[in-house]
């Protein structure tokens, strides 16, 4: 083999073109175009029912794509199974967290690694890494996940996602129902993971939080991307401010 070219920073790790999907008779995504650049935090915002969760479910293979193309690292992956998508390095922290509530925190984390063929030592090393990021989870590792607070459950859900050793972590509704202090802790953790090289796609209802956390952002409305650009610019955009921050343009 020849000399492999250096990968340019910020190339598209995930590229979505004309993606369509839905449920039964209902079409939800009408042709979504979006790109997630490697090493960045990308935010997805938009009103309730815009299709943000459906987009994440379609990307992770839980909802079948009905049209369009999803390219991961240069390879087309639309139509791949959820296990295959996870194995490729895309982890999905779903809306509502979906932990195994009767199982312990640690067993939930271990479930995140189920596709990886790793031995005890590596598993323990990865668990320790999660416990370093979220010390609360170490304290509570034997507790049933369903009895944890909302914030602790979100840490556990993110930890479970990380246990698959992803290159892209997709988080649906990062801050929903969590206290400001906890949201701040989660954001610190995500920024630290991002600095270590993790690419993140986050759906976040709080538009200011979303735009401050991310480098680029996409605005969805009724199953389409209606606006996108650098987060800093969107934060200043009068239309975005008026639609999502209740600030009157003028
Ligand atoms: N399992 C389902 N069966 C049928 N319709 C669904 C299903 N899940 C979602 N929908 C519909 O798809 C549309 C988009 O929903 P989705 O959950 O993707 O929106 P969202 O942008 O994540 O909204 P929110 O901000 O409220 O989480 C909505 O009209 C919703 O009713
Ligand atoms: Mg949603």
C-alpha cells in the first residue's frame, strides 16, 4: 500500500443527503441534508415534532430509511442494522435514556460494550474511565439504574454510549428535566471528551445551551433542515433569536 495521506482536520465523518423516513403511513423526514465534521460538536435544534429524534433513530438504524443516503467515513450505511451501526462507531443516547431500570448502573454500562470483544481487564479499564468522567456512577455502581435521579440516569446513559467506544456520540435531549448545575457538569464532561477526539451530535431543546456547546448547528422544522451554519453566527441570527429564544428581532 502507498503512503496514506494525513486526514485533514474537520472532514465530514457523517454525511446525510436527502434522508427520508417515517412511521407507517406517516412521512416524518422529507429529505434531510446534514454533515457532522470529525472532532466537532454539532447541535440539532428545532421545535417539538420537527423530526430530530426520528433523524437520530434513522441514523442509528432503529427506523428504516426510505430514501437518501447516509455516508459514514466514506461508506454508505443507510439500511444497516442498529448493531452494525453501533459496531461502526456510532452510539445513540436516546431520548428518555432507556436504561435497563432493574439492572445495576454497572451492568447498564457493561451492556454498552456488548458488541466489543473485550476481556475483563479492558472492560474494567473502560469502566474506570467512565467512573473518572462521572464519579457519581462509581459511587452508585450497584444501584438499580431506575432508582437513580434524572441526572444520574443521564450520566449512566451517556456512559453506556461511551462503553461502545464510539467515534460519534449522538445524544438526544441532553438537558431535558435536569438542573442547571447538572447540565453544566454534563457539558464539561462532553467538552472534555470532545477535546480527546470524540465527535458529538447533540439534540438540545435549550437553544442557547445548544449553540454555546457546539461549533456548528442545524435547525430542523417539519422534517427538513431549514437553516445551518456556525453556532456562533446562529446565536446572533435575528430569525433564530425570534423563533427560538422569544427575542424580537429589530
Ligand atoms: N413511533 C412513532 N409512530 C408514529 N409517529 C411518530 C413516532 N415517533 C414520532 N412520530 C411522529 O414523528 C414526528 C417527529 O417526531 P420526533 O420525535 O422525531 O420529533 P422531535 O423533533 O424529536 O420532537 P421533540 O422535540 O418533541 O422531541 C412527530 O409528528 C411525531 O408524532
Ligand atoms: Mg425528540
